C-alpha cells in the first residue's frame, strides 16, 4: 500500500490527471448549485409578480360599490 501511494504521489502525470478530475467534479457541482439557485430566484420573481396582480385585483374589487359587486356576482351565479 505504501509503495502504491509513493508511486502515485511521485508521478506528476498521475497527480495532474487526478487534480483535473477533482477540479472538473467540483466545477460541475458548483454549476449545478448555481442553476438551482437561478431557478429558485426565477420562481420567486414569478410568484411575486402573481401576488402583485392578485393584490391589484383585490384592491379593484374592494373599491367597487356594493351594488356593482352584487351585479357582477349575479352574472357568475347559477339560476
């Protein structure tokens, strides 16, 4: 085991290949995390925009007089 470790640590070509493989795995993991964060940010922005529209609708409905609300609701009710 010691001979194998001394061979691997003494050979610069093998060390370079192993370092490159570890760096590639680390870079891939970093990119995966960055993509997940970007998707979460995109969904957060979309949910905030939808919430703003829902708030505007609620405000518009709240500003209507009671008679207008009743008239509008009658068009949605079944007879």
